[in-house]
C-alpha cells in the first residue's frame, strides 16, 4: 500500500512539474505580447501569501480602436499580431507534443531524465526564435506610436505587467534547491 501511495505521489509530482513548465511557457508567451520576455526561473512561495488579483485579458480589438492607427502603423500592428499568433500556435503545438511524449515516458518503470531534459531543451530552442520575432514585431510597432498612442497602449497593458510583477515568486536558490 505504501508503494502505491509513493508511486501515486511521484506521478502527481511529475504531472505538477509538467503543469509548472506549461504555466511558465504561458508566462513567457504573455510577455512576448508585452514587448519583451523575462527569465522564467521563479517558483511559487508557500500558500500563505495573498494571491494576485485577477486581471482581465487584454482586449486587443478595443485597444486597436483606441489607438486610431495610421496606415503605416496598421501594417505594423497586423505584422505584430501575425507574429504573435504564429508564436502562440507553435508553442501550443510543441507543448502538446511534449505532454504526449512525457505521458509515454512516465509509463516506463525507470525515467530517462536525460531524454526528458533533451526534449525540454529541443522545445525551448524551437520556441525561442518565434517568441523573439513576436517581441521584435511588437517593439517595432510600439516605436512607431506617438506619445498619446503610447500612453493608451501603456494604460491597456500595464495591468498585465502589474499582475506579473506582483506574482508571489522568488528566484531559485541553488544552495537549497528551493
């Protein structure tokens, strides 16, 4: 019975690790929309911290209308949206493939951590160029805005960044492994 509980706990920990990786991937993806990305090396603090407030997703259609873009800015807006969509689509497909492969690997009696690591690194390498392309497209678009448009854009995206900035996380401490 103890072995069954240990096995179930190990499976739960592995699936939680996968969910954390997928969540981290989501944060990086959100940041690519937010004009850049940040290292995802944080772990959640214990549950006694207050949860961050729920932030509504950015309504791109409303923002687009508020910005009142010129024809040149509209071209850059569409290029940034296309790059973001392509990046998100690729990241979702890669995450799905990784999850399917991981499910197969988890059925093995002995985990091949080298294969899991190699798979994770391969997916990160596949996702990185598209995320960077998306971030650069948004930076190019943002650079074309006038001050009034930048203010409207900043006001719309600020809650997303505030939510990320107030996330109860801390850097990984290599001395303790926590």
